[in-house]
């Protein structure tokens, strides 16, 4: 109904379109539609619609073979990010789209460039470059910035670790200190509080301990809050001391 009311060129957009394409965890609170700038859209009483107008909306933006019409996933995700009110949500929906294998960071970068001068552009471009380098969640993107801000080594992300039973595990980040000490870092969000996930994390932690490797676990909030205690633990784990990053005696 929302699409038909918009006339000849109207399509599901942003989070609504992304949800129809398979995106999980980022629901739309209203039915979002996109129309060309200057199009008159009628008032609807049976459905709650959020109407977006765009100067660069044309038939080429549409998915070629779905009904009701919707924009392509790259356009949907970039628009959803740009229309977000919070920078963290803007980065999060892009990371989710790549993590859920709906598109790639490179395709999203191309779409972002086509969008022109939009809100959060510099931030979104930086986030997509990080995502393309292996950051699979916003917390991991933030961790890269956390390290840069605080003079820590550049992290390697999503490093594969093979366990004795042959199972491949993906580690959130790996840091190497100036003395060559290797520190594994795991960034835990709310998902890690789910019982099955928590148990799986325990077994992985055990394997790291058995192999006598150093691992630091951090709740996700510390990486954007610059938590002093977390920073102190990382510096000591890496055999660093003080804000200048000098090697500990």
C-alpha cells in the first residue's frame, strides 16, 4: 500500500528495504519509502509511512526483480546509515549488512561515493574501510580507533586460530607489543551473555590458556569510552608503561 500510494516511481527504502532483503536485528519502526524530490505523496490512514525524497532517485536504484519494488541493498544500507540520528547506529547497520553477507564493504563504499555530500560521510567511509579490513562488529571498528587514540599497536582483526581438534576460531583482534609479546583481545557485546555463547567462549578461553597464550577480554563499551582500567591492562599485557608507550623495565 505504501509503495502503490507513491505513484510510478516509489520503492521501499532504508531499513524497510534492508529487512526485506534479509537484514536481521535492525527493524524499521515505520514503512520507509523513497520518492523523487518534488513528488506529492498522499496522506495514508491505514499504514504508518516515513517518506524520504531524493534528487538522485531513478529506476536504476531499484532491485530489478522483486515485488513490492525496493531499492538495492547497497542503497538501502547507505540511506539507513545516513538517516540515522546516532553515528554508532550508522556504522552498526553497515557492519551488520556485511557481516550477514548481504553485500560487501567495497560495494557500500561505491554507493557512499555516489551519495555525494551526506551526513556522517567521513565517519562511514572510515568505518567501511575498517570493515573491509576484517572488522565484523562496531566494537571491533571502535577498538581499532581506541588503539590509535591511545598509542597501542595496530590490531590484526579476525585472525584464524586452529585448535587441537582442528576447529578454526576467529579472534576479534591480536596485538603485538614492542618486545614481541602477542596479546589476543576479545571484545564482548551483549550477545556473549547468551548462555550457549558464554559456554562456547569458556571453551575457547580454555584452549588459549592451555596453549599459554595471553588473552584479554573487554566489554564493548570500554573501547569507545577510553576506559582507563582497560587501557592499563592492555599496556601491562603488552609490556608497555605510561602514556608514551615506553617498554617496561
